[in-house]
C-alpha cells in the first residue's frame, strides 16, 4: 500500500524534478568543497594514540606501587611503640541518664485555732496624725524570715498583720 | 605479502579487512573512495555548514579507524560508515538543535510560503534555493532517508540498516519527505505549466 503510493509519488512529474535538482545540488556540494588530506587525518590519529598512551598506566607501575604500599604498611614500627606513649587510650564510655521521680510525703500538721483579739482603743486626733507621719517600719518590729523554719514564708510574721498572703492563711 | 599490491581493485569490505590489521594503505584507499561522499552527506545533514562537515568527515574516519576491530564481516562498508555518520549527526542535533537554527544561519530573505515575483517563478536558481530551504525543514530522520535513497542511491534495505529501523518506516519517511517537498515547492517548480 505504502510502497505503491511511494512509487506513484516518485514517478510524478513534480517529484521527479525535485529529485533531479536535489541530486544535482548534492553532487555540486560534494565536488565543490575541498577535502582535508589523508596525512592530516593520520596525524590526528597518531596524536590521539599518543594521548591515550600517555594516560594509560602500565601494569608494572601498578604492581610496584602496591609493593611499596605493602612494605610501608608492614615495616613502619606502629605496633612496637610502648603503650604509655599513646596519646589516648581507647575506651568505651557508657552514658546513663539519672532520673528521679518526685516523692510526695504526707506530713501531719497540728491545727491551731487562732484567736483574734480585737482591740478598739480610742485614738486621739494628734496620735492619728503622728501615726500617719511615722513610717510603719520604724514603729513595728518585723523580724527577718528564718531559713531553718519549715515554712520560711510565714517565718517571723504574725497572723495579725494585714499583708499576710491570703492563700497561706487558707492553708493554715 | 602485499607490498606492491594495489588496493584499487579490492572491494570496500576487503579493504576494511586490511584496515582491521592496521594497514594504512588500505585505509587511505577507503578514505579516497568515501571521504567526498561522506562530506556531501554531512553538508546536507548539517544545514550546509561546510566547516562543520569537514570536521565531521575527519571525525568519522577517525572513528572508522579506531573501531576497525568492531567491523562485522559480511556487512557492507557503506551502510556501516553511513550509520556511524548518521549517529554523529543525531548527536549534533541533540546537542545544538541545529535544525531550528539552520534557517537563521542560511539567512535567506525569502520565505517558502511567500509567492515569488513572476519573472522568478521559473528560475532554476530560485527553485534550487527553495529546495535547499525545504530540505532543511525536513526532520533529521526524513532528511537522512531522502539523502541516502535519492542522492546516495542506497536500497531501502540498506537505509533501514543504517537508520536502524524497519523497512516500512523508511518507506513512510520517504513518502512524507517527498509529499512535504512537493507541497512546499509546487509554486516554484520551473517545469510546472
């Protein structure tokens, strides 16, 4: 089918003209251009051969290199050196992780009922004035917290003081 | 001994047998027979780049010499050499995308689709010019099949071996190439009434 179509196409007048012109052009191109000489080709072949020869490693050189490597490896006194001279001793280091759980201990606390005294004294206006001027630090003795106390936050503080933390008071 | 023997009488295949034994004289004879043909093929395939075609011809014969040991006995030398040449062209197409740049390199002012002036219609030079443009617009496979069949006059079987494809594929490539050329050159054909 295709062959018939191709033959028909080849035999058509237009295509024959195209083929003839194409052949003429092809021959003109072949004849019209200069060809490089055979000597230059051979020169190039020789050059390539030399390059590949230069790159190639002789097996004798390879064997000699291996022998030298073996001699160096066996004859150098690495093992004869005293062990003390070694800079470091290889050892195995085991890394362990210490973990401590939180331990809760029940502590018995003696509950004391606190009586709050309410004193109501009549204060004169002069005294009131004087109390306002004088700093409370000067008048009230506030001891420093005792670190040996089991509850340092409350150490040295009386319950009657107004600035006592409410949450601690609740726990008590 | 073949010291005084002339290699001119030998076939290509016999010469190749001598070349495989590193015979330079036989190689020279092969070069004389095929270098111009190969250069013509490269000129056509590489878009009329003469310098490149010369380089490729040299490269091809270098390859022929280097792979002389790989030459299969019984295979025609021409198809073996053309298949190597075609592979070189394919590599070139892959690397440089020469088919597309070819039109710019040729720098033709006229376009194939443009209608030429009346006095130029039947001018052979214009027709040849347009034929070159149309050939350059063919794909690499079609151009190779066309050149080998109608310019190098190889058989379809040989072309199939060169292009490494079935004979049917070669025929269809030839068919498409001819149809494409005939369509693009129909208005330029000087013999058309």
